[in-house]
């Protein structure tokens, strides 16, 4: 509350911003040499007591995990994967809850030079099989509670050669599975992180497939630099002390890695809750933990508002509340200011853009219903859907961006033709209708029928 914005002069920085300034904050020689796992974990492990993650389980379990511990565990996981004789760029998928082992698998996969993907744990066998087959995945990591679903899916998948089961007592492990804990116990805690380039593939996430077949979206290791910039300017992470960041999205969607790895790039701490939404439980966590940045969706904010009597005696530490997905109602923005101590700020992005590319920053006016303004380093325009020409202010057309920023996707998985179809000249077409007003604020208008 009252925190000085990192982006104090939006127009001034936007006009002179260069991505090299954020690349320079990376530890290696980015973008020619950069590995996400090193940048978000290992380089922060020199101070052994720095907390990376506060974990709260469904059963009330509490765990405090440092960057030092994450580095060692992810080194072990990388060694486990290397023992499976995988090749550079092979795909490793997780189908499991939001638990610490999943973050270890994510980091270990990336530091070994493999590609990490995640499947929403709400999906059934058919959707799992579709993604594993399309990606030609080699490894799946799961838990006993999800193992039967995975088994059914694998009946129609030929590419997967190994299943790692996160079982602490040996139950739920099928014949031929690799025990996560047993293999980790014998794996070395030393590992030389792969010297990947910014354009080397790192993450493979699929769209929901609600308007057609799901599309695999591949991001390179340079992605982390775009995410870091968004968290610095839109998340307004403190550059002088550690923020505690709670991003509530399921890690099956790219929003969750954005709200994990972008925060860790700057050495800040995450709060992770394994369970689903429960107003009393969530508000008790906001009371227990000094959460300074909260990132969620309008539906969650509305449900919190519906139970805001539970917030009456809670001493909140929030200085930033962010939202993505649907546009925010004016009364919800105002409720945030009055009850949470900070307005709820809208953001916009896609899996393809890999990031929150249009945001309401602390230093600009909050206009309810507006997504805000483009992140420095990103050029966004409104194009006529038929001619591709640039429209005037306040005219509705296709939102398009120049695909030259670090978090922009490498392309659709194994589908260069579909990738090319999303462009007019050098402009990537988001498929979303929007307008921009005379002062540069963008307003979401809906999905373009031509993209359905």
C-alpha cells in the first residue's frame, strides 16, 4: 500500500525500453545462453535460507522450501531423467496436483535440456492421450490418485516409455513404474545445467481445445525474460525486499508458470495452496501469510466479495491485486480498493504471447473495463480483420502484436502452417476483438468469429 511503482513513468520508459535491459539481469549471456531453471532457482541458492515456496496441503500440511533445497532436488530429478536415456528436447509431462514435487520436476526437466508440459488434472483419459500422443511425450510424472487415469490414457499412447509415480509408501505404483522417491534418494545432488539458448524449446502447453483441436504452444528459454518484465512492471515486485506472491491458477495452464517462474526470476517467494477454492480457507491463508501480491481471476474475486464479511478481522498485507481472463466490472475494482486495500488491476495475455502483455500498471489510471496499456517492449495495434490495415482509435478490430518480444511463442507444436496462418505480415493476430482509445488504453470486445 503506497509502494512506489517500478514503472513510475509509463510513457517515458515505453519510448526508450530495450529488452537488452532485462536480459542483462539474467545470470548468463542471454539470449545466446540462458536456462530458465538456472535463472529462477540456482542463482538464488547461494543464500541458503532464502525461501522459494511456502506450501500448504489440502490436509493442512505446511512446508517451507528454500531455493537451496529446490536446486538440490531439481538436480536430482535432472539426473533421474538423464538415466532414462532421453534426448535433448524430449517431452516430460506432469499430471498431478499442485504439490512441491511438481515444481521440482519442472525445474529438473528444464535444467536437463528437456521440454516440460503439464496436463490439467481435471482432464480425463481421452484428453490426456491426445496431448501425450500429439507431443510424442516420453515421460509422465503422476501421483497414485491419478495413476489409473494415466493408465487408461496410455492404452492408446505409444510414445511414453516411462511413468514416474510420486508415492511415499509404494501404493499406486504400477509394474514398470519408476518410484519418484526411491530414484531421487540415489540420484546425485550435483548437476551441470544444460547450456541452452534462448530459442531452444523449454515449455509445451496446450490450449483447452474448446473451439477446435487443442494446439500445442511451444516456448523457448528466452520466455523467462518477458515474464520477468511483466512481473517487475505489472506485478510491481519489490526490488529491495522479498514479496510473497500468491498466484491461484492451476499449474496446468501457462498462467501458473508465469506466476511462478517470473516471480522466482527476481528471487521472491511463492505461496502455494494445493486445494481448490474455499472462501474461508483462502481468507485464512491471507490472514496467516503476509501475501503482498495476489493474482487470480474475476470469478474468484467475486466469490471473495460474496464472503467479504470473513475479511473484516483480517490484517491484509496486499499492495497489488491482479486479474486475468474476463474483464473486470467497475464495482469489483472499487471493492478491491475498499476491502483489499488496492484496486484489482486487469491484465491480458494468451498462451501464444506467453505473458501478460497488456496491463494496468500502478502508475497509470485504473479504468474499469480496460485491459490497460502494452508492456514496455511490446507493440500492439488494432487491425481491420479484412484488409489488415491499422484502424483509428475507438474502432473495433483484431488485436495484433509484433511477435518480437522474448515471451512470444516459438510456434505451434509440429505445425508451422498453422503458425504462419496467425500472421498478417509481421503482425500476430490474437483472434480477439478490441479497441484502443485516444489515450492508448485497450478495451476487450470479444472473440472474433473468423477464429472460431
